[in-house]
């Protein structure tokens, strides 16, 4: 057997997914940025609802991200041995993100920023809390206990008002005391932490600061500054830059020299500036939660298996949870999924599970391009997979007769589906003429049936009377018809179908004629395009022949007005003018 044949044989019974997921360059209220010399990376605390920190390369491109506990991260830094992240406590990790341990050392104070890289023995944390006071804590790394603190709210010496950035250098800790528009210099020799002096930098509100021993670099809400080591205001360089935190990235040999990594908290992005002249090199990122960049398919199997996902970026284990049936999801860096460091396409090969054992497959938000060997998952009951540029040929799933739920973009005739009469839910994310076949035969829709294609044929009267939810948008191949037989319907959305106002009215009149037969108790949801008649019309106030209108006609046999137009039907269906006791409808004109 040649090498190609051997490779084909190895993969012919494995599920292979090609995805276009790219790097995660979205941020949610990013906070502190710090350079890790041990990792050679920039760490960024992502302070919003995504509850994670991200690891960036020296040019601020994506490397990885890591989820921790369910609190919004405020601060992060690393030394030669550990990563330290802070909210109302400090959580310390090994450099490979293992062995996370929480230390409750901040009292009631929520952390603002943290410095762990300058002092080999201590971590410094700023916080602002009305109970504890605004200030600084000094934490011994060996046992993570607070050895000294200055917690005093005010404007005097040794007092703080909303301290943020902190940086240890040459035996002193420098604090950006934002509310007092100054920098506070603290003596941090040994285990001590005492007030030394206040430094005025032209009355500027400094958010964060750092130094390379040659210059100080500081940022305010709108400006980045370079100063000499004495903070001499007259000798500064400055550049307009919306910023919250900054760090120095050493010379990477790319011709830019040492650079600054800067967090724009309000704009949810990062900047890279040259230290030499503060010129902009690059802007990276935008606001978002990064979910579109996660590749996180889930599997359910009837028997337990150890599933490995082999990708072009490494091999990842899918973790089994709960009792059987067994559900699997990625677990990597605390995230249920993979975030790729480069743009797609990427290929993922799933090993360790017989395809016949898979009963549920869900990868509907993973920018999937193609799935190979899907047709061999003969026991699938649920499949959810929305591809991007490509559509899954229906021939790939035509023989999967056990399918009950089906979501995704498909191409081909729905008439070939062995599961057509069994499906309780189907959302076809196709468009134009990619999906063909008849509306008839979908008999059990209890969740959602969305045949979004202009080439689906048939009449509304072809729908099964057992269907409860049908959504048809832009399906111009479907013709209007009676819906009087849909007595179980609870949600019917039929709009953008290219029907005339009178055709929409005919559909409404068929429903009105059968109004006493519908069985859904909570009010049928109906979305339909505009019919004939006058919006908001009601029966004439005076009863009897001779008072008819263009929307209503007196019925002598029932001694009431019957609707003539679509809008009249809607008025009666929604309000039951004559208290007949039928279940009211909720009608929306779309």
C-alpha cells in the first residue's frame, strides 16, 4: 500500500471538518497590558463579560487566550515563574496556565493594576475601595501574603484617590494616582512600603506608567508621554493616543526597536508604538466577544470514547461529561473550544470514536467549510452545521434516516431525505436555488421548519396538519393555499413570498373560516406580508344591511359582520369581536 492509500485508509472512517475560523482579535473592555519576558508575549486582561485574558505575540497578533473564573479581570502580570491575575483576589498560574490557585488578599478592594515582574520577591497591587481605602498592597511571592500596605483615601502624602498603574523600579514603587493628578513614589526596599514623595507631571492624569531605565513612558486617557527618568515635563515627547495601560516590548529585531504595547479600553483595541518617537506601528482588534473565532463542535455518543481532535495547530482532547449518552466538548486553556492563531482554513480530524456511535453533532457557529464522512454517521439524530462559503450536499445526509433535527446550509433536493417525514425540526440555511424539492412530506415539525429557498415548490396546503412551527421566508416557489387544515399550528411566518395582497388575504380568509378549529392555547403567532384592506379596521358601529364597508359585509344568517379584506380578518382574529370563544391570534405584518 503506497503512502497516499495508507493515509486515505486511516482517514476514511474519521470525521474531518474544515473550518475558516481565524484568530481572535476582539476585545471586551480590555484593561492592563504587561510584557512577559519568560513567555516572550504580551498579556492583556480582558475586563469585560468574556472573563479571560489573551496572550499576544510581540507584534500584538493573536497567540492564545485563557479563561479563568466568572469575574471580570482587571489586572495581569508575570515573572519568571508565574502569571498573576487579579480581580478582588489574585489567582496565580504556572507559565503553562496550570495549577491555578486563588489568594484572597485584597480585602474588600477590587484590583486596579498589578506589577509582578520588577521585584523578584514581591507583587504590588493597586486597588480602590471605600471600605479598605484606596492604595497599594505589597504581597510576598513565596507564600502570597500581604507584608505591607498603604490604604488611605485622600489627597495628602501617603494617600490616594483612584490609584491605577504601578511599576517597581530600583527599590521604589511608582503609582499613577489618577484622582490626585500625580505620581506617588513609594520606598519599597525589603519588606517595607512607605511614602517617599509626590511627583507632579504637569497636572496630567496618568493612568499607567513603565520604564526601561532610560525613559519613563506614561499614558493618560488621550495621550502617551515619554519623559526622562526625573519626570521632567519640559523634556517630554507625546503622541495623541486613546489609552488605559501600556508596557514596553523589547527590541524584536524587526527594525522598530523597543516598542510600546498599549490598551485602548474604550475602543477595545491595542496599539503598538515606537518607543523612540511614539509613532504608530499598528492597530489591532475591535470590540466583540471573539465567539466567531472559536472552533468548538460538540458530540454526543451512545458509548464512551476518548476523542482526540488533530488539527494543524496541535492535538486537543475532547472531554466526556456526565453519564451516558456521553457528551463531548473541547477543553483547552479553560475554553470549550480551539482558538486558532492564524487565519483559516484549518482541518480537524476526530480520532478515537466510531462514526456510527455519534448521535448528535453540533458545529453550527464554527465557520465550517466542509465535512467529510458525514454520511457514515448513520445513527445521527441531530445535526447542526452551518457552512460558510460551501453548502453540504444533501446526498451526504440523504440516507441518514434517524435524523430528527437538522440545521444547516444544504444543496440538493429535500425529496431525497430518508428522514423527511420524521424531522421534528429543520432550519435550512440555504438561499436562492440551492435547495430544491417539495414542501410536502415534512410531517412532524414541532420546533422550526425554515425552507429558505426560492426553488422549494408546493403550496401551503401541502403542509402536514401535524406541523406546529413553520417559517418560510423569500420562498417564492411556494404558492399560497388554504391553512385551514393546520389546526396544530402555533407559529407560522410566511412573508417575502412574492404574493399579491389578495393572495395574502386569501390565506388569511382560510384561517378565519377555520378559526374555531385551531388548538394552540396561547395565541398563534402569524407573520405575513401586507394583505388588502384598511389597517386597524373594525366592524361598523351600526348593525344591519346597508352599513357595509369595503372591509366588512353584514351576514344576515349570523347577524354579524364578516371580514372581506385581510386587515379585517386580522382585526377579528386578534380580538374576537363577537366573543365566539376561539383562541386569539397574534398577527404581525412583515
